[in-house]
C-alpha cells in the first residue's frame, strides 16, 4: 500500500486551469483529481483524430477521461456523440448525469434510441432532427448504442427501394456531422460485430430433414464412441472432456462431450472424424440412415464424409452418385460431409454450453427463441443475436436440449406428436425410447409404461414419471425437435441487409479507448492504434503480464474423483478457492 500512497501524494495538476475551467469544476463536483496519466491520454486524443488508445481497467477511462473529452468538445458548435455498449448505456447515463448534469456544469444529456419498428416519416424525422440540433446548440451530449446507429442506417437502406422520400429524409439523420467517442472500442469496433435486417418472406430451410438427421446421428454416434474405453475420443492426446462416468447421468442421454481446442485437437481431428464416419456406416443409429448399413459403397461413402480434397463424384463415382443414390440419400451424405469434413461438428463441440451458447428461456414475446443463441457470459444469453449458419444453429440447438433436457410441457408435446403417427410406428418408436432409457427406475419408483397405449398425457402423475425417464432421452428430444422446433424456427429469409463496425467508424472525427489492444490490426481503416509515447502508459500489457506471472500456480484436476464437476468442487474446497 505504500507505493500507492506515495503515488497519490505525488499526483499534481499538469494542465492549465485557464484553458480548461470546466475540468476544474468537474474535479470539484466529482471530488477527485485528474491524474497526469489521464490528462496525457485526453490531450493525446484531443490532438489526434482517428486515434484509439489503451489504458488498464480502473484507470478512469469512462469515469474521468470520457467526461473530460466530452465537455472539452461540447461547446455549442460540435455535436458530441458518446458510443457505449447497449449493456452499459443506462449505467453510463446515470454516471454522466450525476457528474455533468446534476452539477454547476449543467451539461444536458440526450438519448435517441432507434430500432426497426420506428416509423420513418416526415413528422418523426423532423422531430429527431430538431432534437439533434437543440442538443448541439446547448452543448449537450448524445448517448447512443451501436445498434441504434446501425439500425438507422439499415432502415434508410431498406427504404431506398420502397419509399425514396423517407429514405432521402433519413439521410439527414445518418449524415449528421459529429465527433464520435468510443468507450471500449475493442468491442464496439470488433470485426465480428454485425447488425442484420432480414428482408422478404420466410422460406423453409432447404433439406431440413436431411440436415437435422445428420446432426442427430453424429451426436448419438459421438456419445456412444465417447462411452467406449480406449476410443479415439478418450485418449489423453485428444484433449477431450467426457463426463461419461457421471452417476447421475440417465441412460440414453448425451455424455456431455466437449473437445478442447489446441494443437492436440488439430492433430486428432482427422482420426476423430474418420472414426465417427466409420461407426456411422457400420451401425447407423437412426432409422432414416438404415440404408447405410450393408451398402455396397459404404467404404467410399465413409471416405466422402471426411475428405474435402476431392469431389463427391470422384470419391463415390460419377455413375454411382447419379444412379446409385436417391436424392434424399445424396442430401444426407452431403450434410454429413459438411459436418465432418467441413469441421462444423468439432467447431460446435468446442463451445461451452450456457457460457457460449444455449437456449434463451423465459424471454418475452418475439425474443423467445427455441433455437440456441450466442451467450455473452455464463447464463447471459444475447438479447437479439442468433447463429447465422443454419447447420451450426441445428447442432448447437440439439446439443443444448441434450444437456438441458425437455420440460414437462415439451415432453408432452413430443408424446402428442408420437401419437399422431401410425399405430405400428408408434409402437416401434416408443420401444426404441424404452430400450435407450432402460426404463430408468430406482427401487421404489414407478416404471415408465411398457406400451404407448398406456400413456395418458393428461395424467400429471404419469407425466412426472415419463419426465423422469425421458427428459434427457436423445431419441425423445429428436422427435420433439423435428416436429415442434425445427420446421418453425429454422425458416430463412431470402435476402438481408447488414452493417458492421466499419459503418460505426465512418467518421474522420472519431476517437476511442479500451483496456486491451488485441485486435488493433483488425480495426477499421478510419481508426488506428496510437498510444502516447510515455513509458508508464506504453507498459500496459507488460503490467498485466507481470500480474499473471506473479502467480504461476497451475492445478490439475485429479482423475480418480469421478465426474469432472466433482473433481473441480473438491479442488476448490481443498485449496480454499
């Protein structure tokens, strides 16, 4: 604590009070002192339009430097636009209001949220333009999220072909000259950030049945392969995590397989895909793939699933491909080829459930999606983001329900779909469910009905028994997904409009700062990483590296404590973590 105390005592004002009297008032109102490093960053950004700089977390980027820049530029002649992440917009507004508005500075804050449902007409455009002009004249600050800006631009593009008058009017809002200040520019200007407007009438996903069957067959095969001791998925060099020995795992459920990215996986990707393809043709897990068993071309079909270096005609044979396989079989084979040879299966198995993807449950209205969506953090689904690649969406959705299980209502819907089948199909499918689950009973528990004719979905007690037996049954989940989710949720739009971070940076008067500079080489060309030539500030990454290296302890989970989660809990308790 002594070095920190000495640092505070040596803190002196390094800027001219006469040149920036508002900064002095802000210091008095906020009861803090602007540090020399904060003044250096602010001065550097004031003199270098288009620059973004790096400063460690906790050094006052949002609390001090951003208000300094804002009141320095908001002089009645400039429109100052503050760009925040949507999740931080309310908190930033509250802080700036207490520091700048509810003070002698009396800086007015404006917010102009925009989304696709806003009606763009002459009255609304005039109201928004008047609000922006008033904000500029009184030296106010406009607080926006990137979604608001990009949505306005996409709305203009959408109106270009349908309402030229409204499109021309919206140009005045999109092209308002302003100074943009980016808070956390490493996220706001990330190369993967996009906003998409879907256009046209929804259409069914092509070859949906073949895609869904391929996904479900591969996951069932991967789970069975991971349960086999000594398989390619369980070897130490493969770097795979399998919770196959969990005593709480229900029969017929997924084994919670997750492969770990790294050099080991890159070396084992080929053998893993080959083993899955061979197991698939030798023992097809689903009725729809029964044609693979004993097929005279099954070796060539397995090679086609894992080899992208040659065309399917060259691998299977042009004549056999055209005449030996039906159209549905060709679609199934191409879907399996994309999942295995295209790397989509291993890509999805690397993601962490409920951390990087999952189901957005209990969301209101149109935000309630039964497909998997990206997660921002643990148990924090993105509000509006979706997976654009349809096969990835199918894979992650199936994985999510395999690991979450079905609710009682979802299982009731699955049984209702099952009862709509023919009599023989009902008995065959339900028998497969029973065989997979092993009727899953413990002493003293009521077993599941041995026939579909004995199932009564209106009986709450029986539904509780069925839920205990089949909530994680992969075949029951597949039935529900194929009948209730995928046909409605996977429809595609024929066209779409998109904007990216490059549209956010389309302004010569833009600056920003963040705590990291990892993606500075991928920033839009309008901005560039530029840090002040001060040793204390240029050592930001080195300071964080020193903190990491100061605690180099590495703990390894013991392998004799059963499931991974039990080992992690035991280690945390033992080491007081």
